C-alpha cells in the first residue's frame, strides 16, 4: 500500500516539475518601458534599447527561477521513484 502511495507522489512530483519547465519555456520578454505607466516606446533609440535589455534580463531571471524549481522537483521525483522501487523490492 505504501508503495502505491509513493508511486502516486512520484507522479504528482513529476507533473509539478513538468509544469514548471513548461512555464519556464513560456516566459515572455517585455521591455521595461512597456511595464511602466506610459507604455509607449521611447523615441530615443538608446532608451528603447535599454528597455529591451532590461526586459531580457528580467525574463531570463524569471526563467532561471522557474528552471531551478523544476530541477528541484525533478530531483524529488527521482528520489520518490527510487524509494518506491526499493519498497516494492523489500515488501514484495
């Protein structure tokens, strides 16, 4: 019975890690000037590029954070899967 519970937890942890990796792949780049109150692209080329650069960095940070959480959940999945198999082997 406990092996079945462990297998269920393994499935849930695997789904969580898959969802987090999917979310990380869907992170979009929004320039910083589009996040502010005006939402209009600056006429100045350097200010526009700076906004895009800041947006890229923010998106990379969000994606990296989601990837780190997904990797952690993937490790939990591997541990639970291994523990489930060990329980099955010993309880027979």
